[in-house]
């Protein structure tokens, strides 16, 4: 079905409910032998979750689904080979071997593909049976492409053209030392060049596999609007769910962490109509309808056997849940963040410590903590660096740390050894209001006083836009993050029940919001006791009272307020907590789609709802509850 045979497609976009459907009609003068359906399966932001679990489908079941589908193509949109101990210990090798077995055809490298270093990524590319494609990653030395610009794939008589893109955000979203030899070009210019190259090959359908995301300064919404003749964008990076239609372009993502498998069916009917229909295969559907591929399951088991002995060692015990959910730990002080920052200071002897919340990747369940748990939560192989810092520099660093608040962002700090307040509604660059060390306020103009500050080498190299830390005098280095945390909980005196203590506080008010009223102290008047004079009691003769009939007016009861309800969204399971705080005890767990009674709503930036379901009452975080009208 070449362009030279007929006009390619007359684009007619059609969005159907929650599914992304785009239809294309072609001139009817070309007769197709039969209807043909090609299925594009896609994943993104797996972050090393290849094993089946209560939330992850598992690469063995995904492999079975792909193998059972005629004319299937399997692509991955990045942030895949790094994240969990299962893939980190072998620096991504397990991921590549399983992707080979599962039949992946193409992959666009995401920012986290660079976490083991560019040299290691190129080694893994050589071991992959599938293509790495990215049209905007260039060598600094000669501006040549590091990966293939595009790939052409023939399926059932159709010619599919694929090209890849990697987010320019990678420059601050992986260790800067890992990308010193490369640069990331403009995604729109790179896409235009790739589309032109594919059109020269007269491909039938053009598909972009991008690790870019739907929001931020680089996004696939702008890409779809600016670049002509792309039919499908398989995206990642922003961890979105489902599909979006922009003009004639269908954009799809499959959420995160292997929770769903994306599917796009490209159907060419006998009369020449081409339709793109997007859907998601959920964890439940995949596990109920398909048996895992036994070869891939056996490979996972063999890999786990090599890891189990080292990772299953119990190191410590926590009686409480230590929450590392990105929605909260990247926006506020959290007990787990306090512990991690304490480990950095304790291991290195630094006076102060600052950890970027983006380096905390998961939570610790209440109970035993194993080595595997620690490497899952502190997944990046960064090490602790102690630098000398002045108040001026600390002020600048914290300004960067809170510059994106209230959006959850990896640069948001978790700290130890000092306190600070900030106004998150002020202009970025003027948000930090005070910093104190041992109760002494620091002068924002003081460039002579020196403190030792423990950070990780990611931030020391300017990661997460912490440019202030680049080139600071280094005092010493300590172990990698997971090891120093292990040292604290096994050798040190870690308080696993540590709570939020107000070391960093957001004190600003949203524009137009009235500040909390300050109650004036109540001054009690002194009570003067009068002398008590006893009055003799005189008995009166009994009085016989006539009954009195009193008419009682009828008071109408006020109408009961209408009951609000909400539906659980954006998650599979949702913790119900004893109070509106992420560190509060969990009193129940509810599931996606559950409808609850909403009793109360508090907060503006961070909203919490008090809910009732059955006999249980508690609080849930606002982003996971959709209020029903």
C-alpha cells in the first residue's frame, strides 16, 4: 500500500468515549485483497517491574498476549531497564534479556535508561534483539546520532515507519556525568527530519515512539500540533493513562510500572478505510485471560535465584509504614525523607544533609526490611558527597528545591540538620523565607560562614537543576545511597517511628486566600468570692398547682444536607488513613471504582477528603477521589 499507488490518507479524526479512535479514509480506487488488522502493543515507564505482582502484569504474561495476537508489534517508550533490584543488580541486563524473550521490536530510550552510564547503555543496545530508536540524541563531538533515527517494519503487507524521541529533560533527570558526551536536540525539529526520511521510503503508517510526556516545556501535544503526517504517538515519561487525540494524531500511554498493557489496533478494511483504536489491557484482564509464557517465567525464576540470597537478608524492622509515594514525598516533609537525609549525615559526619525526593522511589511496608527493599526504595546507584556550603549557596539550593512546588517534582528536598520555611505561592526565586541551624537564623547574604553538607553525586554534578552545587569544595565521599541507609538501620540508632517535626514548612497562602485567623488569648477576670450568708429555711404550706396545658409549636426539621459521593480514580488501591496526613495510620484499603460517601473536604493545595464506606470512616488524599456531581 504505497503512496505512489494512491493518495495516502484523507484524515478524519473521530474520538469515541474513553477510547482513542482516529479514522482515516483513502480514495477508493485501490482494491485491498482483504481487511487487515495490525496490533501495536506498548509499554512505558515500567521502571524495572518485569516480575508479576499484585499490580504489575508481568513480562511473562505480556509475552503471552503478544504471541497470541496475529500481526502484532511490541514497542516500549522508555524508562524501563532501571528501577528495581531485579534489574539494577545486573545493570539492566535482566531487562534486556526478558525484553528479547518477550518479542519487543523497538524501544525509545528514556532519561532513566542513562542511569547506568552511556557506555553501559550502548553495551545493552548491542545485546538487544530489538532496535533502539531516538532521532534527537547526538554526539557532542560531531553531532551524529547516537541511536537509529528511524526503523521500517513490514507487517501483513503494510509498511510501518517508526521513529523515536528522548526528552531533553534528561539533562537534569539523570546523572549529568552520564551524558557529558551527548546532547538532546529539539524534539519538533528532530521529528520533522525523521518524518521526511520515512516519507522518502513511502511508508504506509508513521508511528513515533517517544519518551517525552504530555506536559512540561517538551510535550507530545505540541509535537502533534507542529509535525504533519504522524499517525500515532506511543508516549511515556508523564505516566499518563489512556489516549488523547490532537487533530489527526492519536497519542497513547500505558500508565506506569507494568500496571497495564497498551494496545492500538490499526485496521485496514476492504474498502480502504484505516482505523486506529486504542485501549488498555488491565492487570486483572491480563492475568485472568492469559497464561504466562513458560519460557519467560522460567527465565525470571532463574534470574531471581541469583538474586534471592543477597536480597532476602532481613536487615531491620519497622513497626510503621514509611511512605515514599511520589505524590506526597515530592511536595512535603515525610518521615522516610527524614530517615534518608539522616543516613547521609550520619554516614559522612556532615553537619547538614539534603536529599532530592526524586531519588526515593518507593515505600517500606510495616514489618521486616530486607536488602532488596532498600535497593527498591533507593534504586539509584548514587553515592554520598560532602561539600562545603555557605548560607548564600544553601539559600540558592533551597530556592531551586521548592521552585516547582506544589507540582510533585524530584528536586523537592528532604533535609537533616536544619530547618527552613518557604512561601510556595511567591515567585520562584524568592520563596525561601528563613533558614535556621541549631536555632540560629542564617543571613541570606552570608558568604563567609561554612557548613559541611551531605548531598549525592547526582546533585553535586548539577542534577535536578541544583547548579549551585557544581564545583563546590569536596570534603569527602561516602558509600552509595542504599548502603549508607543500610548502615543507619543496622549499625546506627535509626528511629523507624520518626515523625514529621516541622523542619520544613510551607507558610504562604494561595493568592486570594485569607490567612488563618489568629485567636486572641482570652484573659480571664479574677473571681472574687463573696462571703456566704446562710438564710434560714422557712417551710411554706404545700401548694396544689392546677395542671397547665401548654401548646407546643411545631418546629420543622431542617432538610438534611445532600450526601456527596466520590469515586476512587488514578490508582488500583487507595489507603484510608486515620487522619488527613500521609504519615497517619492506615485504617482500611479501598479499590479503584469504589464509591464512597464524602463527609468533609479540607485543604486547598493539598486536599484531603473524610469519607465513609460501610462502617469505616477515614481520610483519603484528594488526587485519588473524583467527586460525583
